C-alpha cells in the first residue's frame, strides 16, 4: 500500500446509495433503470447522440470494430504508444494492425505517420487520446476523410478532454471509453461506445447482447458477444458522472501544482498540453533526461517508493513486445524515447496541494543527490 498511489477512485455516499438501491431492486444484471440513464447522461456529457454501455473499455473497442465490419483482410492503423487493449481489439476482429509513431510534442498518433501508413487495405484508424491529451483531430479527420477511413477514438483515458473547445469522443465514427477503477470516472469495470450514427449504435447493441434479434428472443442473425454492463456498474457510474466536472478540474489543478513545483528542475520535461488542447492529465507524467538529472528513472522511482510514493513507467512501445513485433512497419524513435524516459506520478483526485508539494520536494532532493 502506498501513501500516494498513482491512481485512486473517489467513491462516496452517493455511489453507495445508488448501488444499494440497485441491489435492493433485484436488478443486478444487465437490465434495470440505471443502465439507460447512464448511457444517455454520459453521451450527453460528451455531446454525442447514442451511448452503448459495455462490460469494460476493451470490449467497447472490440464491439466498435466488429460493428463497423472491420475484419480479415483489413488494416487498422494504431499508435505505437498506447495500452495493449487498443491493438488487441484489432487482432480480435482478425484485421491487421499497422503500428505508427507518435508526435513528440504531445505523445499521440502522428497524423503524418498515419498518412504514410495508408494502403488500399486500410479500413480504419484508432486514435488514442493518451494520458488525457487529445489527438490532433482536425489533421486526423482530414486524412481519414480523404482516404475513406473509419475513425475510432480510444478515449479510455480522456473523459472531458477537449480539442479546440470540443470534447474528445465526438469526432470519430465511434469512440470508446473505459470506466476501470483508475480512470477519470469509474464503474469498477466498465466501458462505453458513443456514436452519432443510429444504425451503428443499434448494431453495437445487438452484438453486445449475443447478436440476438431484439424483436425475436433467442433468434440470432449474427454471432455476437456478451459485453453488457450491469445495473450495479451503471448505478456507480451515474453517481460518478455527477462529479465528473470536479474530477476533471481537480486533475488539471494537480497538473498545475506539479508544473509549478517541477518546471525549473533541469532534466525534467513536464506533461505536455498543446495550445489547442484541454488535457485532463489522467496520469500526470514527466519525462526524465538521465544525463541532465544524473539519476536513472528506476533509481528515482525507487527513492520515491521509500517515501510511500508510487510511480509507474509509461506504456512500453507496442512494436517491442512479442505479440506485436510483426506489425511494426518502420522505426519508432519518438515512442521509444518517450516510453524510456517517462514516469507517471501520483494523480488521484484525492491529492491536495501539500501532497503534490511533498512529492515534488522528494523528486527535487533525489535529483540533487
Ligand atoms: C488507452 C486504453 N485503451 C483501452 C483500455 C482498456 O480499458 P479496460 O481496462 O476498461 O478494458 C485502457 C485502460 O485500461 C486504456 O488505457
């Protein structure tokens, strides 16, 4: 147990009250009043018409690709720097992932690399708003539209993030969110697909429920999945959603505190935020230049651990890991460097200014030696 964990949910009386109500009602599986309410309220928050709640963020990604008809023979472009669920979803539908590098200034899929990776087989691109920073959606959508690609936004880490004043999750054909315990709002496990396309939403609902014909029970026209969210999860989600604006602002406040404390430390690059972006800093992360700090990232992590401060490495580049090596198409200098140098710091909404000051002070001391 860490005194300062990287992530920790804030769950209170409201969540408890809703979950108790769901339990007492007997609607504990995937029927019940909270599910639709959560779908509608979350979709409204992001500014998208339809919400399809799922059992987790990974099933949301799989469901989205399956409903778009992506499959064998298709190529799907993914960024090298992301959680494995993004590329796994491509493999689940039998398509071929094509891994591309990220932009050095904000760590997300580089639209220029997307353009270079397109072939006549490319069907879709999955853009990941990494660590809460939005992708450059104008550039992505321009390339995608020119080449007739589907755009799936993996917004698992970016609830409430904005690109040029508009929330992410509303740009692509479909977007996918995660409500895992360390995410900006949580339902324990949980996820959601959002889309403005009514037919696509309906296909996702059918596929989510075993592919069963909604008008003819136990009749299946397609092979589907059981990817439903439970009423218990949705009960938790509604309570969390009522606090989302406070959570997002707190994440941004924590980022400002870290930035004030660490901006003058030589060898540390702060978590970026582009002028066109509202980053929600899912996990506040820094890049460490070992030559300038004189301290390895692992050593720093170990010193901090001694004070009860948890840190976490950034994701490993996909192209380096055994299941995905075969999908590398070029070299990946940017994602490799960011991954090698990156460290996520405690980012829970429960942190206060003195906690961040304490953590930053320990970082400064460690670096000074
Ligand atoms: C970028 C990204 N995509 C997908 C997922 C998968 O979500 P889940 O853990 O809810 O399956 C996560 C997080 O876990 C993630 O960080």
